[in-house]
């Protein structure tokens, strides 16, 4: 059985984010230009929860695809 490594990707185009650490608030995808520090790229993003966030400490963010100042952001790893 082969295990697929989980990597971090742009929520918009799927380009892998290979730079170590977390993206800064103004950092964008090199392929499509989408912001990277966004709710849609966060491990806490959950569309079925209140404010679409599993982290109850985080302030609500209206635009999930726009860069924000959330201090609890952690880049989600996906196949």
C-alpha cells in the first residue's frame, strides 16, 4: 500500500506551496495570484460550522477567500 504525502496547496488553482513555514498575509499564489493566508487554506475551515471555522477563538471572517489577520491560521495539508 502506497501512502500519498500530504502537501499544502492553493485553494484556487491547486499549486503546491513548497516554501517552509506559513505564508505571510500579503503572499499570493505564483500561478493564479490568489491570496494564500485565507480561511479556505486553513485546517480550521469547516463550511458546516458557525462562521465556517472550527477554532472558536478566531474572530469571524466574512471573505473566506481574502487574506486576513487570523492568528490561528495553519495551512491545511491535502493529497
